[in-house]
C-alpha cells in the first residue's frame, strides 16, 4: 500500500530509466510518478496544473466501481463514485436506444452527501484539501490534516460480494490526544428489477466516539452494497474485503513478472495484469470476463474475450481467468449457426441477448483466439470439447474466400465506424492466424490430414494477402486495407502480428512515421480530418506486438516507452484505453491483456508449437540489454526466462523450470530457440 507523503517518505523514480540511452526527464505532461512500493503517486501538494481530474475502474465478481476524482485550484477534492451491480438488471422505461434498455445495470453515483461526519468537540471537521493520491490496485487519497487529524481514504471493490468499500483511516498527527465523534451514514432504497426487489444500502460502521492518542489511527468502512429480495445488504467487514483484494494483488505481483530495467514498462505490465484479471464476473454462463467501462458487463465478445484476453490468461496462470475464457468459448460453441449464417459476435446480459448476425470477421477471431488458448492451456480434454468451434470457424472462413483468395466479411471489429469494403485485411490476417494455430492443434489431436490441409490453406492465403492487399500507399510498399482504399490504416500491423513479414520494412515505416501520434497510431491517416485524431489503443497494442515480433526493436522500444509513460503517468491513468474521442478513453479490460501480450508474443517472440513444445525468439539491444520473465505458465508447468546481451551482440538465453536450468544457450540476436516441456 502507498503511504502518505507526509508520514513516510516515498522514493520517486525521477527519470524513466533503461540501462540504455532512453533515460529522460519526466515530460511536463506527466502528473504521476512511480513509487518505490509498487504503485504510482500524484503529489497534489506541489501540483501547479490544477484543476485536474481523472477516473479509474476497479472490479470484483459482483460489482464494479468507476471512481471520478477532481482536484480544484485550491487542492480540494470532488469525489464521485459510480457503483455498478452488473447482475442486477433494472427496468429501463425510458425511450432510449435498445442497448440502454438491456444494459440497464443497477447503478448509482454518490458524492459527498453520503459521507459520514467527523466532529472534534463542537466543530465538524471537513476534509477537502488533498496532499497526494496513490494507485496500486486500489485508489488511495491522502487528505491534508485538519485539526491535527489526517483522513486517508482507500477505495476498492470486494472480490466476492455485491459490495464496494471506501475505507476511512483517521490518524492523530498532533501531540495531544483527541476525542472525535462520528455521525454515521445510512442510505437505503428499493426498486423492482428483473430478478426481484433490489435493495441498495450505503452505510458506515464508524464508532460513535473515537479516542485517539498521538500518532494513533482508527479505521472504519463506508459500504456501498446491494441485495435481492430477502438477502441482507449489511454486516460487511472492510478488513475481510481488503484481505481478499490484497490476495488478488499478491497473485498479480507473483505471477508472470516482467523485469526489463525500465520502470515504466515493468510497472504498466504489472498494472495491466490487474485490470485484465479483475474484470471477471459471476453470471448464468459461469464466470465470464467482460470489458467493463460502464457499458459492457456479463457478456462476451468474439474480439475482446475470444481474441484478446482468452489466450492471455493461461500464460498468467490465473485459474479464474482460464475458467472465464473457457466459458466464453463454450458460449460460442453452443451457438454455432446452421447453414452459412455468420456466428453472433457477442452474448450479453448473462448470455440471454445475442448480437445481430453482422459478420465482423468473427469466425476468424474465434479460430485464432480459441486455437491459441487451447494450445496454451495444454488441456487435451478442453481441446477435444472446443475443437468443433475451431473447425467450424476455419471452414466458415474458407467458404467466404472471394475470387482473390481473401476472406469476405461485412465489416471488422470497428463495426462500421469506418469503411472496410467487402473483404478487409484484418479478417484475412486473423484467419491466417487461425489456420496457423489450428493446424498445430489439429496435429496434436491426431487430425493429421486436416492439419496438412490447414497448413496448405495458410500458405495459399499468405500469397493472396500479398497479391490482393499489397499496395503502394503514401510512397510505401505496404498494405491497403480493402480494395479501393488509398489511406493507411491501423490494422496494417496485423500481418506482422501473425508472422507475415513480406512488407515488414515499409509497414513499420508507415506505422511509426506516418500513423504515429503521442497517443499511439491513428485509426486512419486522413488529410481531410487533420487535427481530428481518432485512435483505438487495440491497434497500437497489436502494432507493438507485430513490430517486435518482426525484429524492429530499438525504434519500436522508444515509441513503446513513450506510449507506456503516457498511459501510466500522464493525464488519464493507469491503463491502456479503448478509444478517443468515442467513449472518452474508457479503461476496458481486454486492452490491458493486449498490453501484456506485447512482451510475451512480441518482444519475447513466444510461439506455441504443440501442447508441450515452444519457441522464443530472443532480441535485445544496447537500449534493452537484459530481460527477465518470471513465473510464466506454460500448460501445467511454470518457467522463468532470462535474457542477457553479450559484448558481441549475442543473446544468452536461460530457461528455468523451478530451480532447474533446462535451457542455457547463446546465439545471434533474434534467432529462434526451441524447447520442450514435459
């Protein structure tokens, strides 16, 4: 936990450090600094750029809270708590659009009106001014002392209950004892919903009188709870909820630990594990991972869950995430359509509401994500169960090949926000990835002739992608996004991410020089909309994975540090975002999984070549001479990988299984290293 800047000194990292030439002073846009205890901190007491506000989402299995905090020019706090109970769907009787009706989660926003009062003698203490704010899986707000009493608020979700907690800690920082009185908050309301009578209860468990000696502290909880019918929304304990949250954070700290020597990259990687793994909810489908963001709960999508986060959880070794991913794949398996209809691209409200049958290239997303997930779990029984989903998805894509040998789809995961033609590069690239890993999976399951067929289809598709999408745009021999398109698009990175390097040099130039902004790459380079930047982080995150995988280390690394610094320490922190200007840069959870995959599949070049066989393609430079990845889960086994650059630009690779060294080799930079685990 981050401690007060007045009570315990925080060690700040004053520069963005790499062992290389990337050390640089924090830019003026950075509000936050890295703290030595594992979090980040905003030193409000010395901040000159006020007013400033931000928000952060935190989730547990039955609740999500989006906390909005603003500090005005007097360093006074305004706090808004948007508390969402996703399982409790309400009746929306407005005339809003359809999605507002079925995403009518029980939610309410609370300000200062629900806060308990604190009195010192006859004087009510009002805590407004803030010294600092810290984040590390919790939001911690340190108030300036009033009457020698400091208030520290710690906000976090219960990991198991319909409960969000705001822990208040009062500390006597004076020399004399204090006798305080509290006025307890209680707010109750009941409304009818689809599952019965919903009860909301906001209350605190502060003692009426609090005696504090000098340097003594007293803590109590402010609870935001909900219940159905005869359930109780009372009797919670902030200590129990804190222990559960701390245990979750401990598992994130200990599993899949990245050490690059660059504090920004390492810290954002850790934070990204938190955001990716916390957004898992109880539902009628079982545990499901959902994007969050105030709009997307108790649902699964072919891109966010199947393609982005599902293949990540086995590497993290997070059992709850592995189960949630499997439940997502099962839902799509259960809804394979008849005839030649496209598969629904999402299932929301605990699976009860499915998307329209618009073909976004979802079968390609499913083939790619499901096959990769199954290889990474190493679970043959799960692979046998879900194999029909992979087989159907690949067959569907093959049936949609046009006369040019690329896959037809109505749109892509952007869902028509921008033109895609009738056959786009994203769908064909993802189908290529599905064929690549589907072939490996088929071979592992004993379907040898099918494996060979998929491999032939992959080789044919690679030629078709080159002949149909290969194009000269903006003076570069890169890719057009669809036939007739003459503008660079963010998804030209996808061939690189799938291992197609035919146009790697020009594509890297297009991405890093033409499409690049301080917020990552543009969705489209459009001179008619100059200054109207539209970006979706998922494109940037795939771009970094593809560029590293293709061997473009140094220039990509410089951009990655810059991008990561903005997301971790800038004006909207501490995770990758969905999009801008749409939806105001919400911290959707699957984007954080994509951030972690930059290092695993991009920088490390991790490939699954069978249930027990793997390869990595180590690459280092003077800007990144060492890299360690501890407690990487590969099937049932846990390994640690250490890379180190030698003086003659070779890479020493050491892989440990527990304490046992199983790989110890030295080779050329960006050379493949294969290994088996039994």
